[in-house]
């Protein structure tokens, strides 16, 4: 099943009051962001979407696909799962190589074409630690694991909706990771505290006391700020990689950049 839009029908905050935002729609190819303080209810929105809530969760929200209530089987049949989720705390448990994992996932999706090389190539553009075909997935670092999952979701998974919880802590090239997903026409929805990610989103919801408080549509000025912040962020990543490699930081380079 293809999904061109998701609509969130508002419910109630933690105090039982109606949410300020009573309806918001996110369309295919858009980036949707959820921001707010810790404990404000950001993850509950993601959870409602994953469960395809029908006014039967604590929040009372309702999720529509293409403006309609989805068939019940979409909620109960794992073979019809429309949502892929990328969490900051996910780990692989199966004892197999990277290539075996990708082939197994492809087989489960009914895909005959071998995507191993493409997935690994994309993953290696998102992490500073190269991933090999024969690497065991259980010993991949956090950054490698998340880079592999982003590439796998982009190229193998046919789930049209991707939910991401705080990808800024995943140790990968975050802006490029989001681009890899949206370029494949995925509806990308993420919880984040990162200003770079928040400002590249098309829409963002501000959470407060468990409720959707405000809807903000990004403008060109904010996107320009995001580009500037991304440049700073990439510079910080470069310095981080130099330190990881045991190298000294070039003082003159840093001084020149900070002028």
C-alpha cells in the first residue's frame, strides 16, 4: 500500500485539555519535525503514528492515511506494516554478516534483486567508520548500525513512512541521512532537539504538556539559517573525526574558521 499523506487528528494533553492543533497533514516527500522540552510528549506522537491510533491511546489522537481510516489489517498484519522506525537505542541481535542481513530483509520483502552493494555504499556515505560486506552486524558501532538501517530503509524497505527518534545522537551524517530517505519519496517524521534538523523540516509541531501546542511552517529564512548551522555542524564533525583518529587539531584551521 502506498501512502501519499498522513493526517493527525488532535486529542488531549496530559491535563485532559483539547490540543491546540486539532488537525495536521504531512505529505509524501515532506519532512515533519516534532520539537519541545524533555517530557513534553514528543515521543507519544511518534508512538501514535506507529500504532496507527484510532482514538484508542492515552492521547486520544486519530491517524488517517490519505484522509481515510486505514483498514484494520494494516494495524494487525506485520506483512502490511507501513511504518519503519529508527530509534537512537536500537541494536542488532542476529548473528550474521551485513550482506546476509540485507539479503534476508530483501527476501522477506519479496525482492529478488541483490541490493547489498548499493545499501553498503549508501551507508558508508553516512558514517565515518566504513562498513564491510562480511562485518558481523552485532559488532557494528552505534553510528554504523544506524547508517546501515537508514540505507536499508531507503533502498530495501517498502514502508512509505519513516519515524526517527533523535537521529542527532546516532553518530551519522544526519542531514544526508534525511535526504537519502526523502529522495526515495518517504514521509519522514522525526523527534529532534537539533536546530539543524528542525530548521530543514517543512513543518514542525511544538509540544507542551503532552499536547500539540503550535504548528510552524518553515520559511526560506529558516532554511538559510539551517544551511549555515549545517556548515558549522560539519566542521564540528570533521574535528571530531580528527580527534577519534588520534590526530592533533590544526589550531590555525580552527582559528581561521572562527573568524
